C-alpha cells in the first residue's frame, strides 16, 4: 500500500484511506519515522477494513451507470447551490445564534465545506447531489465552527444540539460522498 506522510504543526496523528486506496498519515513534525511505523502497524486492521470498504464502495459506484458531470452541469449545480445554500445558512445561523461573512460556492475536489477565520463560508456545489439532510449537516457543521474553530468534543456537542442524528449524514459523506467527489470530478 502507498503511504504518504504529511507533517504539520498538529498535535496528533490522523490516518486517512483515500479513494485511490492509498493511505495518508498526517503527523506532528516531532513524530519520528519509527513512531509513524508503529502507529501504522497498530492500526493495520483498521486500515485494511477501510481499504476494503473503499474498494466495495468504488466498485458499487463504478457498476452503477453514473453520468460524468459536464462543465455545464457543474455550472447549473453551482447556480442551484447559490439559491439553496444561502437560505439554509440563514435558517441555521439563527438557530445556532451565529453570524457569518460571505458565502462562496465552489467545485472542490476534497471538501464539502469550510469556514474561514474571517467568518466566510465555502460550500461544494456537489452538495446539490446529496440528500437534503446531508446538505443541512454540512451547513450546520460549518456554522458551528463560528462557535468552535476546531473539531473538539465541544464542537461536536454544538452540532448535536442542532442535528441530534448528524452521525448518519457524516457517515453518508464518508461512505458515499467521498466516492461521489472522486467519480464526478
């Protein structure tokens, strides 16, 4: 298996199985090669399980007749997103009790949404192809970053206050959404 190590100023190690079945390890700069190898060995069963799940999902998507998105279709999705997403953001911002800056719609390859420190929100136009509850989850997720600019326990509690069943949408994004992004782009 192909493993890419990305070092940064993070405090913990994160392992990600990518749609091409490679593995990305995000590690603190201070982590040694030996530390990373030990973590990979310890997480070998988890990695194998996720590689198998990714293979199965990819095979299922490839077996289904999927229509590649043309430039025109992406533009149409972005136009639809510009109508739908700001309404959902406005609604949930009131529920959560936060403000936000500008909303941008993009055709991103790796993210469904993001929230900048300047309060701006970015969303992927492919969200228009996801179930409505998944779109709402991404909107709520990004708005909750207005209260917690991290993924701490406090952040997830904020998300759960608004969407008690958010884990279902999160699961959909991990299983179906990641494949959707890679197959459509």
